[in-house]
C-alpha cells in the first residue's frame, strides 16, 4: 500500500479501542456510542472484508486468512485504519476489533502513534458468543462453528495478553457483555460520559495545556478483568 499520510502535529485526536471476543457485541455497542457521542466507528473486520473483495493477491490473502479465523498482517490493517481515519475528517475514533495481538498494538504504536484514551473491553462467556454468532445471519464466511472456535482460540491466545497489557497500565474499562445490549450500553455510556466530563474539565482549567496525541481522559479503571474468558 502507498504512503497514506498522517495527522497534523499537535492536533488532538481521541482514540478508543474496542475489544472483546467474536460476537461479544463490539459492533452493536459502537453503533450506539456513535449516535450518542459523535465518534467515527472504524471496524477492523469491516475494513478487511471490504479489502478482501478486491480481485488482487492481497484481497485473496485476506479472504483466505479470515475464512480460517486467522489474523492478517498488522501493517496492512494499521494502514487501512490510518487511511480511514484521515478520510473521515473526524477527530474521535472508535477502533473496533483492534488491537487483536501484540503485533497489532506495536504496529499501531509505530505507524499511527496516537495513544488510546482507553480500551473498552466487552467481556462475554464463550457459550454466549457461539450462540450469538450462530444466530447472526449476516452471511459471513467465518460465522460457522469451526471458524468461530478458531477465532475464539485466537482471541484467548493473542488478544487476552493485549487486554492484560492495558489493564496493567490502567487503561482498561471492562463491561459485562453477557447482559442485554441496552444494559451493556448503560455501562458503556457511563464510561464515555466520564471521558467527556474529564476532557471538558481539563479544557476549562487550562485551555492551552490539553494533551495533543497523548491520553486525554482517564476514566476510573475497570474492575479487575476477571471474567470467565480471562482465566
Ligand atoms: N448484549 C447482547 N445480547 C444479545 N445479543 C447481542 C448483544 N450484543 C450483540 N448481540 C447480537 O449478537 C450478534 C453479534 O454482535 P456484534 O456483531 O455486535 O458482535 P461483534 O463483537 O462485533 O462480532 P465480531 O467480532 O464477530 O464482528 C449480533 O447478532 C447482535 O445483534
Ligand atoms: N485487527 C484485526 C481485526 C480483524 N481481523 C480479521 C480476523 C477476524 O477473524 C476477522 C473478522 O473480524 P471481526 O469482524 O470479528 O472483528 O478479521 C484481523 O486479522 N485483524
């Protein structure tokens, strides 16, 4: 992929990563957050599905990896994300389904370099994830029982260490994803409202000293990530 550009230095950009197992409700919650808080929703999976449609070697490679429930190379997804961020014209992003592993996280850090404000972790038991995905009916190639199990293994082996990374740095905000979508959103809303409040307070206190591409708000950390998937 060609050079995709970068944000102007000093511009404050808000980034929230949204992670959780396959089918945990990341997309569902992101749609609700967008309506209420004005973020642009970027789904890593959707960007890859779009790219997979192209009749190129890269498109075929992405399609095959996704069908097998595997992760695509990090530089590729990070550049797709950066391109979509720049094209949106917005300065607040929900990055859904990212980072999925340590390599994703490091590639983001070296290419996009914008510290996430926090990481929303939607925590949900495996049995519920399977049930939801098998009922989803969106015609996705990877929504079959074998690929779902592979995706769940990848989540446990590769994504949970990233969850723990952010938890150690007090950046993780965990919500119980097993509740109804509206009940989950109530918890999510409280987290985003707190971020807004803190950003407004820091802007009022010192309008010229707001962080630029560093963490803007720091809502109180989640309860320990201790659910059934975080063994
Ligand atoms: N809290 C919830 N309770 C019950 N069903 C839900 C809930 N949240 C989402 N769903 C349903 O579960 C399915 C998966 O949700 P969604 O697509 O939002 O998950 P996801 O985490 O984005 O999935 P993926 O990682 O596979 O893209 C959808 O059919 C959605 O309507
Ligand atoms: N950072 C990412 C995000 C997604 N993928 C691939 C592998 C996933 O199974 C697939 C679907 O993603 P979802 O819609 O479930 O978020 O996309 C990846 O390789 N890297």
